[in-house]
C-alpha cells in the first residue's frame, strides 16, 4: 500500500543538495530510512520524524501521565489528572484502578472533564464529558482500544504550541478547534463540507470524527442540520489539534518571553532536544503569565510541522531554518547520540 509523502520527507528531499547527503528511504512504502552525509556520518530517521531525541526522553514524553508526574515534581503548573486502566490490564497487572475508580475520581474533580488515551497522538480519542453518564460512555469506548486512559479536569483557555530546539525558541502558535461560520442560509453540514473542500484544495491532511462532531453539537443543542445565523461561529470539536481540522495563528513574534523560557526549561529538564510544548493559557499571551491562569498540557517529542509551515511564508521559513540547523548539528556530530 502506497503511503503519503510527509512534510519531513519533502523538506529532507529539498535540502539534500545543499547539505550534500543521500536520502535512503523507500518513497512509496518505507517507514524507516537513513541520511548519509559526504563525511560518512549516518543518521537514521522515520517517515515522519527526523529523530533527534534520545529514546528515554522520547518514550517518557509519549506517556501523558508520566510527563505530568515529571512536570509536577519539577514544580511546573499542570491540570489535575490521573490515569486509569482497562479491565484486562488491571487483571494482568494486579491493579485495582479501572472504570469504577475513574468515575469516582471524575466525580470528585467535578465536571466538565477531558478524557483521552494516555499514549494517544494528534488528538485521537480526546473527548469532553459533562456528567457521570457521558464519562462512563467515553471510558467504555476508549478502553475498547486503549489500556490506559487519562481523566483530566477541564480548563477553559487558549491552546498554544511552543516549538523549541536545543534550548532555543523556534516558534509559537495558537491552535483553535474546527469551527464554521454561519451565512444565514447554509446548515452546519453544508458549511463543514465547504471547509473540507478548502482543506483538500490546499492539500491539507486531516481526519474528521463525525460522531464526535455530532456529540459536540448536541451539547450545544444543535445538529448538522442546524442553520446558524450569519456571522455565528459554531465550534465543532473540543480539541484544537491541527490534524483534527483545527487551525492556527502564528504568535511567534508576540508571545511573552516568560512562556518561551518555561517551555525551553521544561524540554531541557526532560532531556528533549526537539519538543513541541503545549500550553493552555487563560488571558493575553503577550502579557506575563499569572498564577493559576496557565498550565502545561503535554510535551511532544515528535512535533508535526506541516500545518504550521503552511500558515505563511514566515512560518515556513522558520521551520526550514530549524531543519537546516538540525542537519548541521547531525553532520558535525553535535547531537552526541
């Protein structure tokens, strides 16, 4: 089966002449490959990741519960959460922390809550729940596919991704959930279809969960047949991941330095060279952070660049510059694997 050409592959192909390396990768089917420089240095990559992080920090960042525990221990602000396990996992590992305990924990936190896979990617499986019944339903659904599920307090704010590399700030952008704007005549399904065509015309990769969209609309007492008023904005998903149809606003030039410093420090403390630091901020991102008004969400050891790079020429240039620096560091053996 032919696989899609990732941003990582495209930019590595573009830069190979400038940096004089050979790119060994099966363009149609391969998942793993190698960059071989003219000085004999070899660096192994995957289809979607240039792979500059050590395996230990990389694996830790992939576990949301462990990452939260690490951040909390190092006194970074996090949103209260806990991890719970499937029935089979509890039985196999002698753990008594399943659906019953998850519901008890959720009720103590108070609603709304966010429920998501502990080791999920790109916002897959993320769901907001507003009562015990919807929490139980979400847990049963997730435990069909995942052994570990995180239950987290819901915090209202803006979702930001800060990209850092080797203790330096690279970029920052605000992520907004998939939204449609009413024209006074079209229903939500028709407006969504128009948005899908826009994404397809721009070759943007995304995956829509229609059932989740219906659930979010139901909470707003709407459906796909609802006709929003002209200018009315209707949010279709709870999570702002770009891979789920969300969109972004570049804030690299205006974000307050304290957020940059916190992101750089957290990535360094975890041992990540390249990291997408996700923050939830309530308030003005250009102002100094206020206590209890901002929190760390995740540290992503394999951040995606495609959607951000397409925001504008300046955003693309930032990512291309990042890749050039990474390639220089690889070639000169500065990464020290």
